[in-house]
C-alpha cells in the first residue's frame, strides 16, 4: 500500500515564499486510513450558518474517530474575527491545549461544502505543521464507502479550548520546525504599503466575497472570484474543487495573470482560503491572504484605496 504523506508542498522560489493549502482526495484519505497510523488525527471543522456551534450537528454524523474542531479555537483574540495567532508560541499553546502533537498527520474536512476546513488547514500550514491536508470532499468519501459514525463515541471528541479538561490535554512537546515558515498572509500595514508604493499593480488582487459586496466597495484593481466559482458538482451532490483545466479557464476569463503574485481577501479571511486552496494548483506563485480582510480594512484602512468601479 502506497504511503500517503501529508506535507505542505515546498514553497516556490519567489520573493513571497508563500505556500499552498494542501488537499487530499477521498481515495488518498481512504488509503491513509487503511494504514491505521496512530498519528492520524481527523478534524471535523464544519461551520453551519444556522447554528452557533457545529458540535450538535457533528453528533448526528461524522467520519469515524473524527474529533469536532472549530478553527476559531486557534485564532488570536482581536477586535476583528478569525485573526491569525500572533506568534508560534501562541499557536503552539493553543494547539497543545487541543491535544494535537507536531507529529500528528491531520486531515481536516467539512460535511457541508467547504468553509471551515480550508481556513483551518491554512492556519496549520502557516505555522509549518508538517502533515496537514484539507479533504476534497466529504461526500465523495461517503460515496466511496468511507466509515462514518454518530454520537459521542470518544470522550475527547470535542476539541474545545474552554473544556474543563483542557489543561490535562496540554502537549508540552509541540515543537517549532527548524525550517522558516513560508509567508502565507499579509497584515494591514503590508497591504497598505503595497498600495502606497503602487506595487499592487504587479499583483493579482482577488476579492472572494459575494458579488453584491464586491460591487459596493473593494480594493482598487481587485477581481471578484467567490467560492462557488471554483467548485463543481458532479451531479450527485458532491461539491469538489474544479480540475486544473477548468480553473485555468476561469482565471484566464477573469484576466488573472497566473505568473504574477496574488493577494486575496474576503470579509474575515475564511472564504479567501477556499479559493486559495483551489487556484493555488494553477498559479505560479501560491496566493497570499490578507488576514484582517475587509472587516479590518473598512474599519481602519485608508479609504483612498477602495473603489466601487
């Protein structure tokens, strides 16, 4: 049986040194499960708009032995939602309290389309977790006969930082990689400097919000590519990322220069990760995410770089 290694693909040899959001197909994931690796950790990161906590829905159905996980559990406290941890020590402290080790092979998935899983994978990748991937897709996994279960089958199924036993789950051995983490996100200052210097003209700037929000106001030169644009449905309610040929056609039609570096944003840097996970496969330089995105920018960013044109 071929050993499936979940590892962040090497960053491109470019100035940005950015990295992709790794993905794993349902077929590859089934092979990985068959190896019965004790270091395999499967995280259900489903986010449902109809509920504040996806845990109740997780109890109805999830991949066998999967733990419930919300990507907000490893974000930094801020005035703005879902901001990246400010340092490796902050990241490792939060991950350690979730009982996750640096040697774990992590597969992250959504049961409903894609939303939380690309963002969660992005966070782990940004801090150089060596084995992490986003599953494409849960429905494909089920149709291939992947094992699922329901109920609270594991006393540690709910990975929540505020759980009563969180201190008992602290993993002191979570270690920082000796490799320098790839650059995967910009802060507000970096985005503003890009516009002040005029260097934004050398980038593809992609806004992944719904078209109505984009038309109301967006960063100058931004192109609108919301998540539905990069997903396909094979007729059996299986939403997956479009293949490379389809993605290239999409980007060409949007006048995206695939040789240029790319800056992406949305409202909270969540749906931007969905689009990044898809189009990085055809971009020469994997995209950079603006961490604060429009929630932060519209609050404190200079308005002269916003337009409705």
